[in-house]
């Protein structure tokens, strides 16, 4: 099952790349920007509660989809479209590697299980 879930997340990452390629940017910008959402980890400098909030804010696929749709459909703002694609794609990449949304208990406690434990 774990392999199927990773394949699904990889497919979503490819979808994000496909959407990115529809923008007027060079393909290599996708890989440069892909790690930007990890800036949300800086919240952990203020403790687990703030860290979990900021991390989840920058890693939530729903937020990425919302920003993309608002940027494409309602406001016609390519920057929102881009931010949405990057958040969506980064979240897929993280989940593909077993990193999920965080609980306030600490960085290694995610909705996919504890990081570093063999979760099947």
C-alpha cells in the first residue's frame, strides 16, 4: 500500500509540473522554487505549536489549490497561480517521502505517522 500511495503523490507532483509548464516560465524555475514552502519550518523557532501552524500553512494542498484557482479564475494573477502550484507540488513531494502535516506535539509527528518509524 505504501508504494501505491507514493505513486499517487508522484502523480500529483507531475500534475503540478504540468500546470507549471503552462505558465510563461522556464522549466528549471519549478525545481528552484519547489523547496520554498519549507520556509514554514522557521515557525518551529517559536515552539511546536507555532511551528506546526506555519509548517501546515505552507504545506496544505487545499491552500495551494485555492490560491491556484483564485489566481487563474477570479483575479487573473499569475503570481497566485504560481504560489498555488508550488505549494501543491511541494506538498505532494513531501508526502511522497513520508512527510505529512504536523501535529503540535513536535516536528516528527505527522498525519502520516511518526517520522523515522517504520510505518508499514
